[in-house]
C-alpha cells in the first residue's frame, strides 16, 4: 500500500522509457496545477515541437501595476533524487531520434527558446522557478544546492521586470 503520494511512482511496472515520458507529462500537469492554485493563468503550449511546455500570464509589477501583464514561455523539467537540473533540450524529441552521445540535436536553453524554466522536485513537489536569462553562465546542468534561492519563488512571476530579476543574477553567477 502507498502511504505517501511521492512514493506512488511506477507502481504499475511500466518499462523505464515509457514511464520516464509519462512522468514528464505528469510533472508538466502538476506544475500547471500548482501555478493555477497560486492564481496564475496557465495554458499548454499550442505546438508540442517548441522548446516550451506551458504559457503563463505573469506580471511586470503586480503590487503597483496589477494590469501590466506579460506572457512567459515555460520549459518544465524534473529534478530526480535531489541531484541536478539538466538545462538542455533536443535529446529525445522526434520519431527520427538517435541515441548518439553527444546528440547532434542537443542544445542548451536560452531566452530564444523559453523565458522560464520551472523544475519540479519529484519527491516533495517543490517548484524551482528560474528565469532562463540567469542560466547563461551555467553549464548543461546545475546542482540543486545552487537552485535553493529559486525554490517556490512565485514572487518572480509577480515582479517580472529587469530590476527585480537583477537581484538574482548574483546568485546565478556563483
């Protein structure tokens, strides 16, 4: 019997690859649900081939100008076992996928691809809300320890302006 919701992983015994894809889809829906629960309007990306999964209405300055809204493209990711967050895409996509390493289609996420990366911890469902612009100096992955300042930072979605985001740049560069 499953006593904790975070322990209810692959209890049906799906093959690893199928379960991984299903888990990614589930986490995307959980992220959307948690954002909606916080009061944000969220939509699934209209085209599955783009490097973002969700679109959210955020605010430039919710406290002073609540009607000053912005649409953000969100890439959803999963953090497994509290280790690290991968910041690359293009590895599994498409029917013509090949399993060469490194993948010829692999790319690191930039603001060209999405505005925000939201990673969900598969164990406690915490969200790491990370503006993509802050990941430029990082490699292809980042330690969860480095992400702690971004844990459950919904305020970033209420203050999506350069002055507010700049204070996180120092954290991102260490």
